[in-house]
């Protein structure tokens, strides 16, 4: 094996790996000997098929295996001499042929050659969180509103922001009626009509209106509007309210508490208090983690690998482009406030790292499971990340990677299974179904996140608690 190296930017190297024809032929014979004992063919006992016949039938398969093995061998060789980040790309990958040399190019980021600062024994805030009466009352009210049933309001009552409306509408383009629909549902604000981008002033236009009243507004017909020949056109929309529904919150008494398996209203308040305390403690932990990581990063200075930075900025820009599009509801969807919105399999949930796995901003994070927002916290920004903020994030990530290497942190099968189980619970779907959707690339990214979280746990558990007086 021969290797030539060239720079491709800051902490970014390109390697050209070349195997001689003798090395290719030797690897081919090794793979042929491996596969021959497993081959079964009519007229032959297993493992007794002539190597010549095996080669005739499986030559292309063997060459594919040779190619994979030589690619792994090159990566292993590079990793012995360089601390690579592992984000290998192959800008040129040759074809393996017998009696010919084989070469390929790969590009990867390198870890900076720095000394890790001390990351154990740092101080963290140890203040014990409490729950005030006002916080409890607000939490109870929010819960009561969340589980309340929707009821149709009186005809003379005016629509409010939190209401749901049933309506009919007509779309006109150049005074021509191009679409009419009835029995549509939407939140009163922002008002949503599939395929129609309403003027900003129209999004809240139903507030203050009554059943039977009609409003008119202007809109632009989007690229999913049907009939499609009117897409992109300016239009006038007439909307008539058919009915208005509003949640009527019940009182928290013993009878209400019993519906949720609680012996009394006071016990239910204790449960809600415990949940608030749990969330406060989790928030405090996440805050301390971030402060600890920032303290460590402030003690070192290094440049970010150029390849890694470009790839991350590209992915973040892609995420932002998707976030710019409003979540499009199925126009036949009945929006019941008593049920939380569940994302389907086409939702794109992207992570904060340069990896592919991410949660969308409308995700329903079940309160029965902790969703820790630390270094891997999910940005729900409406603007693309700046290069400086991305560098800061990657610096923290690289530091954690280096700590993980120093601590010899491994990701076990149990670690991975637990992660998938919690993620499935978060999205309220069977664990097996989610596991079947995990690609090899996603699995690598999940393993990396688990490893970084473990590194952060080491920093946190070895920190010294500074209790406020």
C-alpha cells in the first residue's frame, strides 16, 4: 500500500491510497478461499465445489468484497498515523480489477493537535429549585385547559384566539370562482387553508367574528393549490364561519383527579409540583452542563476543520430551507384540540450536529420521558446559523469527542437500544417501527451523540457543587 497526502484546507487532508496488483490479487485469493467452503451447488457437497467454478459464478461478488476490504484497510492505515474525525468522503474511487493496481482518494477532517484542559473538578451551581404558588396555579390551569373538552359556543359569542373554527370558503381569481369547499377546520389564529398563503392581516381576521359571519381577504395560491393551473396567482378568499368551538376547563376537584388515577385533587397537585421540580432540575442540569463546556472551551484555541465546517453549514442551510416552509396540514384533517399533533414518517427531524438525525420544532416531547437539551440541543431557529455560531458549536463537539477518546468511552448495544426506546416513546410510536427506519448513517450519528453525552456526563459528575448561601 502506498499513500500520498495533500492539504485540502484547515485540518483537512486528502489521501490517495494505492494497492499494487500483487496486493489486489492476494486479497482476491483470500476472499475466494473464504467463500468457497460456504458455496452449495447441485452435484457438489457443501464446500467441495471447485474453486474455478466458484470463481466463475461469484467473481464479481468477490471483487466487490475485495474493494470493501481495501477501503477499510486504507482507513485503518490512516487512523494509525492521524487522529481523524471519521467524516471520510471518497471523491474518487477506482474499480478493482485482477492483475491491476487499485487506487482511491479519500478526504477527512483531523482533530486539532492540542492538550485538553482539565475537565474534572470544575464548579457548578448547586442551588435547589422550588415551586411557587403562582407557578403551581399556572401549571394546573395549563393542564386543565389542555385536557378540557371542546364545546360549541353560542351563536352570538365572538371568536377568540384559542378557538377552533369550522368554516366554508370560496376562492376567486380575476372575479372567477376557482374553488369552493365546506366543512373545513382550523385554529382561529393563525387561520390555515391548504394551498393558500393568506395576507398577514388575514391570519387573525376571524378574531371577534360570530357564527354565520363572512370575511373577505387577499391571498396568494401556493404550489400545492388545486386546481394547479391557478398556482402562483393572486386571489380573493371569502370565508364563512359555520361553528366555533372552545375548550371549557373543568375545576380541579377529587372527581376530576380520579379520571387520571389520582386519589384526590391535592395528590394531583403534588404530582404536578413534582413534575415542575423535575423540569427545573433538568433545566438547571442542562444549564450547568453548558456552562461547564463553555468554561473548558474557553481555555483552548484551535481552528475548526474546514471540511467539517463546510458540511455543517451546508446541512444547517438545508434545514433552514425546510423550516422556512410552513407545516402543511392535510386539508381533510380534523384538528381536534384534545389530541396532540403527531408527525408522520415524512417529517424531517434534524439534529443540531452535522449528522442527519433532528427533531422538528412541532415535535411532541412526552412529559413521561426526559429530553435533555445540552450540547446536542436542537436549534429551532428561524434564521440560518452564522459561521461563528457554527464554529462555536463544533468546537464544543470536538472537545467532547476528544474527551470521549481520552476516557475510552464506548457505546454499547444496550445504550443504543435505550436511546431508540426513549425516542420511540417521545414520538409515540412502537420501538420496533422506529428501529426499522434507522439507516446505517443515522445509527452512526446516534452512536456519536450517545458518546458525546457520556463525555458530558463525565464532566458533570466530576464537577464540584457550589451551593449558594
